[in-house]
């Protein structure tokens, strides 16, 4: 008798508010999914990324441009077996660190959180 382990369903590990972006600073945020069948494809489904940022593969990156504020958008991930999951996101664009939400300032001091955020 052979017991087969059922496949782990596709899931998005990164959801909700992403790290805030600051005008003039390069922004990179790596999205993460798990489970499903290897071969993930990410796509923007609704809303708009902040001006200057784009989605390429599983990474949102670029140089944020004005206007500042909150940008709401949806992304989907599809695995190699065509299973799809979607989630909503927000990125806050600020002029400087003093105008960033407290949650982003905390994440700036601890860059080893999920999502692997980097800034140059």
C-alpha cells in the first residue's frame, strides 16, 4: 500500500500592505508564493502600481515618482498546473522617511522580514 501525500495548494505568502516607497530611492520588493506546481507567473489584475514601479516576474521594482499617496492594486499568481490565487496590495509613496507610516519605519529597521525588501 502506497500512501500519497496530497499536493499543497497554491498560496500567496505576501499580502496586504507592502513596504512603503520613498521618492528618489530605488524600490525592490520580491513577492512570494508557495505550494501548487512549480512555475509561478505573477500578473497585475486591477488598480495601478505607483508611477515609476513595475512588476517583472515576481518582483516589484523601480524608482517611485510623484504623486505621493497610497496605491491600491491586485495581483494574481498562477502555478504550472493553472491554479490561480489573487490578493490585494497597497504601497504608500512618501517624500521622506518622516512621512512614512510607522509600520514601514519599523520594517526599515529590520530588513530581514518576509518579502525580502531592499533599497539602495
